[in-house]
C-alpha cells in the first residue's frame, strides 16, 4: 500500500484540558495494527465522537486522536479470509473512534472481527445514516419484541425523539406497525417527527412525573428511552402491565430513582441496550432487518450531509443538544 498522505480529523491536547481540532495529513503506516484496511466513503457523527472531539478522557484516554465510531467504505487490503479487496463493509462501535483511530479519516485499519459486510438492500451512504444510532434503536425494537411487545398492546414512547437514536427509533417502530408517541424538548419538531412516523408528538414534561407516587396511570405500552434520570423512572412507573422499557441514554441524568412496584405489581421489564459490544450474530441479524423490513423510506429526511472540513460546527451543536437527526460525513470515493 502506498504511503500517499490522506486526510484525517485530529484532536490534539496542548496542555491540561486544552484541546484543538484540525484536519491533518497522515500515512497508512500511522494507523493502528489490524487485519482489514478500509477506504472510508462515509462516516457519521455520534455523541461519543463529540465528547472525544472535545477531549473527554472518559471516552478517549490518549491524544492526539481521530474520532469517528461509525464508518462505511471499501476494503483496500485484508489479512483475514473473511474479507477481500473491493468488499463493501461497515464498522460501528467496538473501540473504533474511542481509543482506536476512527472514521473521521479517509482510511481506517481494524480487526476483522469488527467488520460487518454491507447488508443487501443498503448502500454505503444509507448504512451511515443508520449507523450506531440505527443499530441501537433496532436493538431496542428487537428486545421489546423478544419480551413479547406487539403493536396491539398500545403506543410506544420514544424520548429524545429528534436525536439520532430517537429519530431512528421513531421510524423503525412506525415501520414495524407501532403507534409512536415522540417526546421532545424541541418545540419546532412536530412536522419532522410526524414525517418520520410519529403518531403523536408530546413535550418532554409528558414523561416527567415529579410526584412521589411509585405508580401512575398507565399511558403507554412500552418505551425506548435516550434520556435517563426521572424520565426513565416515569416511563417505568407509567408503563402498562407486561410492557417493556428499553434504556440506552443518559442525556438527562445517569441516576435512576424508582421503586420495585412497577416490576412486581405490573410486571414491567427494564431492558438495557449496548450496541458497542453487541455480539456479531445479533449485530448482523439487526442490520439485516434494518436493510429490509425496517428500512426507512425517509432515511434522507433524517440526515444532514457535510464534508470533513464542514464537520467542526456540527460537533459543537451536538454537545449543545441542538442537532436534529443524523449528521453524515461524505469522505468521497
């Protein structure tokens, strides 16, 4: 492989708690060791990327570093029999973009066990509109249904509905036949949420019970929550008997204060979602569903596209919670 320079976003630590972002030239030999070298065509911005890009050492321990936990592209070379030159593939999560140089670059090199063949029914751009956000939302719907959730039981609440995971969850649930209640703190998002599948749009206070009651009148049959804190507690105690609440976020708070009553009286299930270490078999199963029966006709509605050079302000917007949907970085072919 030629050592011709390629572009990468690089986060550099200058002194304690002072970081800068810049686009630099790197060489293939600068990349970490791995089985598969991939030319990145598209990447996607996630909250972990925004944290890594701002110097959060809870996400990335050592700098300089290239973020980007989601990437799709074409195999350039492979030392694994699982992949060949020219294969279209995607990589989401594991350690990519956290402590392993990520996909905000024209090339990545990763272990073969992290690589997913591009599912039939998706192109490389669509795969990144979906990305980790869609995989997480898909895992949420999968787990709800494993626990017996059906559309006939009633509506499913999605909190943080304008975010990446929330937007994908709204769309997937609607595609799967569910009535979707979309909860958002953004007052101008009703049209967007209805276009992607929400039956009803509510303010975040709808799922913020501040009473001390251990149970409240059930209003929903299940939920996918990206907020945590009292929102998650409210979803649990307001869930219909036998329903499930899938939790995958903490933008509100990482603290959960509740009682056992929703679990032992109403049989509510609390389900955790972790897409980072999702087993490959389940990962490929959910990606296959995302490419087929759960594929959203309005994927482009969810996405904003930018170049690597245009990414910086979107990172800041994500940290402020002012983004809607997904931001996809077009790296070029």
